[in-house]
């Protein structure tokens, strides 16, 4: 059996496939990012979260395909070793970037531009087999335009510095967070990108009634097109997306694409649909 994983910074989706790629089981764990997580932490997720959910089927896994955030050239052999350690019966372990996994899911064997918009953001030009160009996303502090983390960061900045006094009260009442709480979570607690991305739920619940939220999200997506997609110089190709941010903010994403002169192809919530 084959174990396939799609791993973002927040969540990893796992799928076990049998003969003829028939899905035998699905499960999820927290996100695995070998660039930001120690080897012991990764092993902990695999052993304590994944294995109990797989049950007896784990001994039948002889092939693994893992596509994940943080799977750089340096970290690919690390993930291969850790997966082989947890699944000794697997004779073939393939590890690739989450971007490659997304491109395969979105475009199969066709040429196009594939993008990820989830907690983080990324994009690539795909020739139907491999990634031939990639603009470095640079992470949520230096880049990641259009991502959940950057939308959350932009929201907090605008909320407290944009003169939205009445809406601050709505936010703090519904979220139970104060400005001091946010500063604590962003600057003094681990994984601030996940926290910032989590604010997307609140933003989405009020976007229809607050015009400034609509404009803010559209502008974040326009930045994504301007600073990432435009560098491929291929407006003849459709741009496809995978990720919860792209999926739940589809209307705003489509609006941004139109304003920037791009045609949107597929939008999937997750690669392992």
C-alpha cells in the first residue's frame, strides 16, 4: 500500500491507497515542517499522532510519497530518513516540496501556473512534469503575500492603526483577545504564523459587512499576483490554486485576478481531494 501526505504549516493530510489507487484510509495530523521543526518533534508527530490513526494498516505500507512545506533540498533526505525509521516496511520513500505536490494535484500533466494559498503562500511555473520556475515566497515576515498569516498580520495592523475603534470592540469581544494578547502570541509564543492565519476565520465571518475587510483581502491577493505570479511572464496560462485561504476567499481571489489581468483555473481546498 502507498501512503501519500500533503503537509502544510498547520495541518498534514494523509491518505492510504491500495490497488488501482483506491483510497483505503484518510487521516490528519498537525503540520510537519522539517525546516522549522526538530527531528524529535517530527518523529513525535509521526509516532504519536499518525501511527495510532493508521492502526494495523501501517504494517502494509511499502511506498510513501510526502509533499510538504519546508522540504528543501537539504531537508528532503532528513524527511526520507525519518519516514523510513517510522515505516521500516516502506521500500520506496519519495519526498518533495508542497509546491510540487500542489502542481501535480492541480495540473496533472498539463502546463500551467500552480499556487498555494494557505497558512503560507507559494507559486510555480509547471511544465506538466516538473517545476521549471519558482519565485521564492520568503516566509510570512519577508513575503508570503496572500497567505493566511499575512492576511492576519495585515488585519491586526489595520485593526489597531486604521481608526476602526468600534470594530476593535467587536473583534475583542468575539475573539476574547486583546492587543496585548496578540503581541504575546506573535512575539513570545511558538508558531506565530499559525496564530495569525487563525484570524482568517474571524475575518471571513465579517467580510460581507465590512467593506474595508473586503478591500484588504483583495489587496493582499493583488500583492500575491504582483510580487509572485507576474515574474513568470505567462499571462497566456491559467493560474490554479490549492489551500484553505484560496478556497474560502474564492470571490476575493477571483476579483484580484481579474484586476491584475489573470485567468483563474482550478481552486482546490486541499491536494488530496
